[in-house]
């Protein structure tokens, strides 16, 4: 008899539902949210399991990877799709959700979520920490400026890196003798200094890793693409073999327009913005660099400039970002570098 299992995972416990090939419930149990405990429960209640389904979440990557290492047929499914299937049930509970996931495993009506490799997850962790430190630094700077404006003090603009020490120095100088203001700024500036220090260490670590990575080095031959953007692309895509073509990569990142079609109505809207928002932001920034800062000729820049003249700079930047994603994917799969092309000849008189 074929058996199918649904796992509804929470932080402490996991509800386990086992059904047969006809959809009848065989067992309903629970185990600790630990791979060994779940595997033990499955071997006790579902020895001939065909498919195990759990929805994407905070623990799903770890559990899927570990259960697969124990030779269990685990599939991680899209939580949004699972939610639509489970929301039709009358009652909401962990056992009911586990049964619904088991039915998804039996019918096969789900979209599998790719579980990335440990290498990609580690790289993604570094990039996410870097991005969070940038956000915290900006928030602290905004808080300092806003606090000083209450007292009529305006700070000037400062650059990057070590010049931020000038920001902290000026903020301490203008605080004056007000004890409350000095205490507030001292706390904020101490946190700002610590965040800047940790950011510089993490940035140096990422750049050193990028210099020794052959694939990232080839990707950096593309105009506008630096080590951080290339590393983010590698971490998000993970395995190029899971994409049919370069256009599907752009759709995966969320750089293709949504489509709505019903009857005689058929139109394309704004980009979907699905997938990884950090990589999408990096590619969008790289596209602006191509359009505004890269002076060397390339067919990519020429196409983007012509498009900007017709559609505007924002739409052109989105289109160039999509092209950059496709170019990076082809460089990865073809083991090549970016081909600049030749500057078109100008007419002489």
C-alpha cells in the first residue's frame, strides 16, 4: 500500500499525518521538530512512504536537507500555494494542516521549492548580514540627524568608509553642553561606530572571497557588476541546471511583467517583484551604473540609452537589469566572459 505524509512544522513540534493512496487517514501523530525524531516517527508509522510534503518556512530548508540525507523522499512546497489549498478547510489546526499537506502529496498538486546548497546558504547569510548592517547604519544616521534638527542643528553630507568618522566627530562637536543631548548622541554614535566597524570587516571578507571565486570573476567582466552583485547572483541561483533558459531566470528574480488575461481582456502590468528582493535591487542599481556611469561602448548600453529616450530612465533601468540577469546566467552556463563589441564608426566629412 502506498503511503503519503504531510508535515506541519512549528518551532517545537511537527504534526505528522499519514494517508493511503485513496486519501484515507492511516495515522495522525506528532514529533519534535528535529530530523531524527521525525524520521523515527515515519519509520514507525509509514515504512513504505512514497512522498513527504512540508511547506516552506524558517525550518524547512534545514529539515528537508537533513531528512533527504536520511533517505526520505521529502518535498518542500511553496507556502503560498499550500495556503490557498488549506484555506478551504473549515477548521484551522496543525493536524488539519498536516492532513491537507498529505493530500497535496498524494495528488501531486504542488510547486516544489528548490533547496539551495550549503555553500549558497552560507554566502547568502553573509550578504544578508551585510545588507542588514547597511540598513541599521542608515537608521542610526537618520536618528542622529533628526535628533539634532530638533535643536536647530543641521549636519552636512558625508561620504563613504572612513569619512563616516567625520560624521560622528561633527555630531559630538555640535552637541554642546546639554547633558541629555550628549547622552543620547553618545549612545547612538557608539552603536554607529560598532556597526561601521563590523560592516567593513564583513565587506572585506566578501570581497576576498569574490577575488578567489572563478565564476564571480567572470561575472565581474559585465559592466556595472561588482563582487557583491555577482556573489548575490551566485547565492540566489545556486544551480543553473534548474532553469530552462535565461529568460526564466529573469522571471525567477521578479524582473518580468505580470500578465492578466480573461476573455477579451489581456494586458501586461508592472514587474512581478517575486523572488529575491536584494538581488533585484542590486541588478537595478547595476543597470543605472550601465546607463549613467559606464563610458565604454557596449551593445547593452546602446540599447538601454535608446530605450531610456523612448520609455524613460526607470523603465529602461528595469529592462537593462533583466538583460544583466540573462547575461550573467549565460556567462555561468557557457563558461565565457562579457563581450563588449566594437565602437560603431562615425561618419567622416
